[in-house]
C-alpha cells in the first residue's frame, strides 16, 4: 500500500468521501488549493454545503463555492440543451463527470453525429451561446448568465471521438447505441465511460481524487467483462488493466479498501506478470501526493503506444508523437493570432469607492472562466523614470510632489516626465499581454493620471494630448460616478491617503474636486458616465453585456 503525503487538513477532507466512515470532522482551516486541484468542489458542496457555509467565512470558501455553482449551472443548462437537441432531432451524448458523481469538470464534451454538428452549433447559438475564439475553436461554445454561472460546451463529431479513443475497436465503440440516462441526461454506457475516463486521465498526466472516485464508481458498476475484453483492442487490453490497477492502489491507500469490481483481480493478475512495471511502480508509490503524476505508469503507457504503432505500421502516428512539441507551438501561435483579432482594452476610472477594482477583477475572472484570454491590470501611477528627479528635488530643495506647482519650470515639464512614467507602466504591465492577444481590464488608466495632474496644479493640455496618443486608446472606457458622501462612506481610507501625502484639504473637498474633474474629462472625451450607486449585480451585468457584445463583433487587430 502506498504512503500518502498529506496534511491533517487534507486527510479530514478525504475522510468525508470515505465509504467506510459515517462520521467526519471538518478542519479548522479549509485546504482550498487541495480541494480545487483534486476536483472536489461540487461533490463537497453537494455533501456538506450548509456545514461549509456555517463554519467558514465567505472569503475562505469563495473559490470552492464558485466552482460548485459553475457545475450546478452547467447541469441545469444541459437540460435545456438536451431538450433543444431532442426537439431538433439531434442524437447526442454528454461527457461530463459532474452529472453522475459530482466530479468537477471544466467543459462539457458533447458528441453528435457527423452530419448534425453544424445544426447542433446553430441550436446552441439560438440558446444564447457563442464561440469566443472563432475560427480557432469553431465548435467550443460558451454561455454566462451571472458571475457564478458559466457553461462551456465543446461539440465533437462521432468520428473525431472514435479517433481520440483509439484503444477501443471503432465498430464496438457505439457511443449512441450504448448510451444511458442519468439524472435526465444522456451519458455513455458505463463501459465506454470507464475507457474514456482512463484515457483522459492518462492524457492529462494527473490523477486527482475526484477522478479516482469517478473511476471507482464506474468500476463498481461495470459488469460487462465481455465488452471490455472484446471491445478493447487486443494489444491495448493489458495497458488499460494497468491503469485500473494504479487507480485501485490509490483508492486502497486512501480508504483502506479495494474497489468492488470484477476487473480488480484481473488487473492485479496482469500487473504481477509485468515485473519491470511492478518494480518501478513499487518505488514510485512509496510516498504519494494528490493529485498524483504517475511517472512510471506514463512511461510504460507511452512505450506500449510506440511499440503498438510500430507493430501496426502506424508511422504517421509515430511521426505525430515525435513532432508533438512542434505541433503544440504551432497551435499556440494559431491561438494567439485568433485572440489578437478580438483583444480588447477596457478601462474603469472614477473617484474612490466607485467599484473600479471590484468590477475589473470580477469581470476578469468571469472572462477567464469563459475561455476568453483576459488579465486584470492596476494602473496606479507611481514614479519610475521620474524617481531620480523627484529624489533630487527632495534632497536639494525639500520639495514633495505637492510643491512642484510653485515652480514655473516644473509646471511646464512635469506632465512630460509623467508621460515617460506611464509609458514605462504600460510596457511593463500591458504590452506583452496585449501582444499575445489578452483582453485587459484596467483599474485606472491615462484619464486618472490626467485627473491627478489637474488636482496637483500641474496639468499641461499639450502634454496630456501627447499622453493620450502615447498608449493605445481603450475599446471601452467607463467613468464611474458616485456622490462624494457615498464615496466617503464606501472608502474609509481616503483621509489616510491625503494625510500620507501631507496635503491640507478636507476629505469631502478633495473628493468634490476630483469628481468634478472626472465629469469634465468624460464630457471632453465623450466617455460614458455610469451611475455607480446602482445595485452591484445590476451594474456588473450591464458592464458584462456591453463588453461581450463589443467582443463578439471585434474582428480586427
């Protein structure tokens, strides 16, 4: 039996899924990274969601709760998709582990007949889905209804599906004929699902706990041994048994019991006959950490793949494996080229407490969940190129930034010096992400810097126009506006910021001056002013809908 290298908190989470234990104890500190990396968010919330909510603070379980809600929304959406496909006469099967065992899954692979894939895509578009990276990913659809409601559906033809699952005889991998209905949704037969999960586990080169539990469930319900023996290609039967053996070893180490399946003794017998694999596996499994990367088994699998391809004269497949790193690079280049056509620059500006940071960060997470390459950027000005000048002025004259307006020379040149600072910030934070096609959601931009110069009495109109032309113009800009008293209530550290800069001004007067300047900039540059006193979810959805509509129709670099 393997020795697992786990913390006390992780062991307590594992005990919740132990079929031999009826009692468990939640850890004082929730191991969030362990839960997410082992794909346990949805299953954990399905089992003890109310206990998690009562024991831990919302910020502690936010990531776990977010992922669980994605799964719930995905399953609810699949019922709508299922109904629409049936009404349009489209045969289909969902590959989504969360349907049966609540195992976290990124997207829903949906198998449809070759002749129906275009029709299925049109049905999804009618349901509000769109392809975020068309044409690179022509059949990868996404839909989002709220900050915690995202579903990704990847359409595949039956022919593509069979090519991927190469260990099964194509004539016997009858995905549509052998499908079954779980919780009102069509999924593959237990035997087909088992082979699919084992192959995907090998491809991903990791075995998380959620996958172990899912495969264990399938093994316990897999009773058609004739299908496994006859359906799996002869040369692949033994390697597939080895993957079952590895899964059982992990299950036994975690729960001190074997998986109840007739395939387990067969896999153990096959393992005993492979002495080299047995020796390397024993060394590798002395200490394990979840999710596991089974290096010895993966080496054995790829060796088998090479030998079988040689024996079957599959030289094209051998060449594909040899040049796989180059293919990955080519695919990455294609992805970047597609993303660059739709990359966007979105900016949020306004006085303190308007929700710039919250909206930018939440939208970034939401777009990432939708497979839209995105990044949050904070463009708070700080001295870079100007630092030596500021230091020299402080040493020689004792001047701080608030004193520069007293000098005619500084009033003329400071705005130009700040341009260099902002270009440095842009090159350091934004240039490369834009180069690779990411959509940037900026908390502050050039407009906030211009407002700062106005407030400090250092504004130079000509220099400010040069500043605006020195960096890319945003695709969408929003000036968020709230009354000064609301800002003061939302942000209680504004006074501390004023004091740290040694400025002698009342907080409300400071906010009033800055708010007036923002409104003036908005009018001058035709930037929409958004009432940020609205309820947050309503405001967030307004931003999301406008950005997504712009993104859908943006096709030029």
